[in-house]
C-alpha cells in the first residue's frame, strides 16, 4: 500500500457520512415542502381543498419529470454549464414568485 491508498481509505468513511447527511437533508426538505404545499394553498392562497390537492400533485409530478430529465440529459452536457443553467432558472423562478400576486404565476414560479 502507498500513502495515497492509505489516505483514501481513511477519507472514505468521512465522504460516506457527508454524502448520507446531504441526502438526508435534501430528501427531508423535499418531502417537508411537498407536505406543506396543500395547507399553504388552502390557508394562505385561499384555494379549495381539491385545487390544493391538484397543486400538490403538480409539485410531485414536476419533481419526478425534472429528475427523469436530469437523468437523461446529465451525461451529455457540460456540468459547469448545467449548474449555471440551474442557478439561472432558480433565480428567475424566485424573481417571478416575488413579483407575482396571482396563482398562475405562483404555480409557474415553483
């Protein structure tokens, strides 16, 4: 064994723990947000329960579609440009959300 192999063996548990913590946080936030879409829509946006449930379905469908698209597109794009595009879309989405007062723009910005 070389010194580099020894360093890799020592770093692996730390990498696994950090990756696990990141995924736990990411999925937890995703599920928590999905759980709060319905009550937010009913209480804050004054939507009916049926419309709020439809909005929750749109959230989960969009999330699934985005993951599928990312799975298919990621191997073929420059990762630096890919991250830039995501940041730009996130910024535009937040700007649209902050400027909107109507439901269609709120739905489009999320």
